[in-house]
C-alpha cells in the first residue's frame, strides 16, 4: 500500500467503516510508515478535540504572535 492509497482511506479508517481485512492492511502500512502514522494520529486527535468542544486558552504572548503571523500572511496574499 502506498501513502496515497492510505490517505484516500483515512476517513474510512477513522470512521471504522472498512472491512477487517482492509483495516489490517492499513494498520500494517502504519507500522511501516512514520509519516502516515503522524497524519493518522494528528487527524484522529484533532477530531477528538473538535468533538469534545473543549476551549483551550493560549498564553497572551502566543495569541498575539499567532494573530500577527496570520495577519501578515494574509496581507501578503494567502
């Protein structure tokens, strides 16, 4: 399985809407590919955070730097 094939099935893997055989193939790819493992874990965690509706406070300095960076990027044409 290639990374492109894995990414095409990522939603189905997370939603658990694939066969046991396909799940085993995807998990085998995850064990071999650190990049896809990071993508899978990050995507899954992002969905968990979104579903939990938790609000995270950022330190004031970080919030200001992030806002400034976003605004600078937008002014330069996103």
